[in-house]
């Protein structure tokens, strides 16, 4: 354990750094010690429990769940959107907004982006920002369409095309159903 002078110094440095928002360089100048010593003493204060850092998860109650999902499935990033008491349309809009922001942040030139169909994917595409210049992306469907059983605005090809237009990329569309009743047609599509 530290002697009382060391403890006093660590607490003083922590107070200047965390409560008064001074930089380590400013503290070093004020106390007449090396900046590396400041850094080392701040770490020692945390390690020995003299300094604790609390994060208020009320601002993002889903952070823990996001980290668990990311770790369990080896994902690059995760966003969990709270449903709370909002109606279904509001929830879809929030999912679309957060999904579009995440996708926009993760996209890199040359990426191939796959889209499926439905209301949630439509909400994401609606919220994609309009790109200012070509991002050299290719947007593709990853599943066939629902064989005329869905509004065209939710169809995979419509969403793929719309996303490519917003992202200033190319779209490659596929014209086959997601589900095939006839085994012979299914075999032909899989062979193709």
C-alpha cells in the first residue's frame, strides 16, 4: 500500500485531471513533475481503487447487450434500438435510422452490400444519406423476391436499386422468387 504522501498526491492528481479537466501536461507543470509520472500515478489510483470511473448507462441502456452480441457472434459493430412504448411505425423508423447510420459508417469503397426485402430493410434504405460522390459500391439482392405477395416498395430489387441510387453505387438485380414450390424449377435456379 502507498504511504500517506503518495496517496495524497495520487488523489490530488486525479482531482485535477478528472474533476477540473486539466491535461496531464498542465498538471505536470503545476506540480513540477514529469507527465509520464502523472500518467503512471493516475493508473495506480485506478488500480488501487482510489479512483473509480462510473458510466451512466441510462444514456445507452443497450450498451452491455450490444457488447455481448458483438462478442458472441464476432460482429464488427452492433446497435440495439430500444422499443420502449412507441408504436410499430416509430420503432421501424428508429431501427431504420440507426441501421442506416451504422451501415453508412461501416461502408468502404469497393464493398459489395447485400439486401433482403421487407419493411425493416425499407426503413433502413429510406434513411440512408444521399452520397455526394460515387462510393464505388455494388448493391445486390441476397434473396429472391416474394413472388408478387408484397408491395413493390418492399421488394428486394426495389430496395437494392434505391440503396444503390442513394449511395451512388451500382445495383445488380436478380429476378427469381425467394421460395420455389416446384423442385424442378428450384434445381434449375440453383444450377443457374
